[in-house]
């Protein structure tokens, strides 16, 4: 216990830093507050909250068994409008390009000596999708769940810090000023058919993605049906926050000093940052290509929203676009790649799961 005291103090300081960023700086408080407090609690050595029979240990079962991530996808589906993606199907390509970071980092992790399942779990951090990272890691490399979960959720929360420098580096001021035309209206029929069609297509081709895609599309169908408003309110509000608290606390609870402070964790944190950065860059670079092909009708910044941090990445695109052109309203255009990224990360996870499980 005494030998680990410095480690506990370090982790408590990190937890307090996360709380500061969430509460005083406003960096995704819904994510960081429960994660940071779970981290704080588990590093109080005598509390025993992650021991057999401890509160956090019992709650962690939902993460370990892969229950919480699909439920989060159900809630996300009920609060997500796929209209921008339906109105501009080309944005699906931007969401796909942003998944390049997953496979780039997978190769890098293999070269560093991680096994295939471990490398797949580390690479999925590049999708900037915490629930997907948890879902895949719990099945392929459960011993790495702590550092991968912390990395995935931390980078999700730090999207406003990580993405803007990459976006600025890869685009010109002229490109950042591009004003895009308003999207066409999308009918209710299109919105109802979309989740059914995606479920049929993706799950028939990739059954291992069924849990995530199925729950995501069920939530969206409930929303777009328009006949069960109470279910929509419950999923997008009450249940979302309940699962977020439970998931956040149990993610933080895996960051105890004994298992977290080691060279392997540092490697995972660095690889996760590379994965997320490459994913952002991949989306922006394809955005530049599409800008050229459409003769300047697409603002490349929207490619950064191809990572599946919904709606944080789309908000960052909107904010960055307005810095250079106050008349620029990119939010809805960015939501297309953003929701495509959610689908893309789930498909990528399903492909990796099918290959390594």
C-alpha cells in the first residue's frame, strides 16, 4: 500500500484535473465528471469500491458484459437526426475516411508488439466513440479496458482542443471560408426507411455489428416514427443520462494506480491520440479532395466531423468555420459526416470483432 501511495496521489491529481476541465472549462462535463469522479473514488485505497462486492465492481458488470454500450447507442439513435446524411449521401464517404485512423493505428500497435486483438482494441480509439471502444475491448482485450476506456472518453471530451490545430494545418484560409448551400428537406418516409434499410444491409453483411447498429437504428426508428413521443423522451433524456453516469463512473473506476501507471498504458494513450488525430486528418483530406471535385462547393472542415464524437465534432466544425466567415453555418452539413462516423465506427468494430473473436 505504502509503495503505491505516490501512484494513488498521481491518479487523484489527474482525476482533479479532469474535474477542473469539466466544471470550470466546460469540456464535455456530462462525460468527464462521472469518469473523473470514478477515477477519484477507485484511487482512495481503503474504500474498496472495486473489490468483490464493492459498489463500483457491481456496476462495472454492465460494462464488462457489453450491456451499457449498446444501450448508449439506443439512446444516441433516439436523439440523432440522420436527415443531413440522407440529404447528402456523399458525407458517408467523409465518415468512412475518418475511420482510417483505426486501421493506421492497428498496424502501428502490431509493430509495437501488441497482439492482434489488443491492436484492434487500441485502434478503435481512433473512431472517437467511447461506447464502441468499450464494446470491442470487452470482447477482445478485457485486460486493457481501463486505459483504452480512459483514452477513448478523454479524447472524445477533448475534441475542441485536439481537432482545431489539425483542421487549420490541413486547410487554407480560403477553404475554411467556403459557405455551403442549404441541404434539401428530407421527408418522413425517407427518415423511417433509413434505419430499417441500414439494419438490413449492415447486419446481413456483418452480423458482428448487430448489437451496436441494431440498437442505434432502433432508437432512430423510434424517434422518426413519430408515434411514441414518450419513448423518445425517455431514451434521449432520462435513460441516456442514467447510462452515461453508470458508464462514466465504471470507466473511471478502471483507472486505478496499480493497473494504470505503467509503460503499456502510456503506449495506449499515445497510440490513441495518434489514432484520433489521423482519423481527423483523413476526414479533412478527403474533404479537400471533394472540395476540388465540386469546384469549391464543399468546405473541407466538415470532414473533421467524420469521427463519431456526436455532436461535439460537428460543433467544433461550426465554431471553426465561423471564425473565418461569420456568415458560415456548417453545423447541419457537419452532422452528415458526424452521424456517418457513428455508423462507420460500429461497422469497423464489427469487422475487427469478426476477424479476431
